[in-house]
């Protein structure tokens, strides 16, 4: 599996959340296996999303797509999110 760590800055969490939820079918069409969203406790306008994808190619295609750019606009973001692609190399013990 491949992961995408997405750093989002938003001034309106509820608008972002509604737009993000509305884009679920977009993520699924590009092989999303699920996402988790985290809010920075010290900066509530900063959201981190960790998404799991079937392949790096599909994940990269989604983040480069016109549909993704439209979803970003619909979520009220003034600038594109920062995306970092991750390969899991190990699962460490607790």
C-alpha cells in the first residue's frame, strides 16, 4: 500500500469537512482504501489527512486531476494542499 499525507490549511473547518466528504467518490475512483483526518491541536486551521491508496500511480493521478483541483476549490481552500507520498517500510512494535 501507498500513503498520501496531505497538509491542509483552512479558515473554515466545517466547509472543508463538507467538501472533503463530498469528494469521497473521487478518492474511491482512484483506489482510496480509506482516510483519516487529524486537526493540529495548536493550530486548528491546519488539517492533516492520511490516505491509503492501492498504488502510487493512482494516488498521483488523483492529486494531479482536474477533479481534485475542483474539490479543493469547493472545500474553500485558498491554496492547494501539500501532498507527500509515503511507502510503508516497516510496522514497528508498540
